[in-house]
C-alpha cells in the first residue's frame, strides 16, 4: 500500500500508539484539513493489517 498521509497517520496513531480510528480521523482533520469517513479508515486499516500478515 502507498505511504500517503492517511496511511502514515493510521500507522502512527492506531498501530504504534494504540489509539482508536476516531482519534486518527480528528488528527487528519485538524492537522491536514482532510475529511475522511471512518469506514474508509477502517478499510485502510484492514488492508494494512493484511499486508503486514502477508509480509510476515
């Protein structure tokens, strides 16, 4: 998966810091003024998790 701002934010906040997707969504809105739906974030998180499992 490409390492765009949304993917980097999900990796940083959700996977590394252990916070929820809602916090990642608010971070994207406040920092970059990017409005992303929670379902879109959850799909990207699932895809990231699948990619990590495929690599391992």
